[in-house]
C-alpha cells in the first residue's frame, strides 16, 4: 500500500475514534440533563463510530499496512442547549463527510482501487449520518421552547436498537 494512503487511513481511524469520544461526551451531557433517550441514542451512535474505526483498522491490517494509533483529543463536554449539542454532532458529521471524500480522491489519485471501493461504504454511510443528524437538529430546534416536545423526542430516541458489533458493520 502507498504510504500516502496508509497515512490517510490512519488519520481516518483517528477521526472515527474522535467521533466515538464526541458522541460519548454528548451522551454524558444529555444524561446530566435527565434526557435519557437522547443519552441512549448518542451512546449507541458512539458504538457505531467505534465500529467505523475498527473496520478501517481491519482493512489496513488486511492490506499489510501499518496501523499507527494517534492520540485522541478531548471533546467539548458542555453545550448551551440540547440543540447546540445536536448541532455540534451535525457539524461534525459534515466534517467527516468532507474527510471521507478527500480520502476517496486520494485513493483514486494513487490508483488504489481496493481502498476507493472500500471507502464507498463510508460515502454511503455519511449520507445517512448527515441526514439523521440534520433531522434531529431541526426537530430539537422546533420544540426547544417546550419541555413537552423535548420529552416526546426523548421517548422516541430511547427506542434506538443497540449498534451491531464492529465485525458486523458491513451492511
Ligand atoms: Fe463515522 O460516521 Fe459519524 O462520524
């Protein structure tokens, strides 16, 4: 594997671990607000992010690349409001989509077809991740002035099923 692609994949593993940290931080923030459904939803998403990191980790190993784990920085832990916390998640997903797109460009530029094809899974996943975060953000914005509305969303979010283990994150 070309070293530029290897480096790009290692940096993406780091970005996915940071996503894991960020969702955990947002989950803890909602726990403090007693919005347990939000906290649960963010925690399940954190598990998905871990699966995203591990999928890249396994791919690098499979291709004979060198995995280098980078230090994961502390995420923010306080937000001004529930919508500000969800907005942070939305902005982060938009940033991750840009990163993935740049990584696909890099793999194509290096004629690494296997990596480009593997990354298509992430391109599709990001469409879903951004759409979900965008919907949640706008819904929370709509009801923020009414605790009743927030509690209704909280109940709905509590029903999110647990994430599949990392090895099953193929679909
Ligand atoms: Fe890994 O998709 Fe969200 O960040």
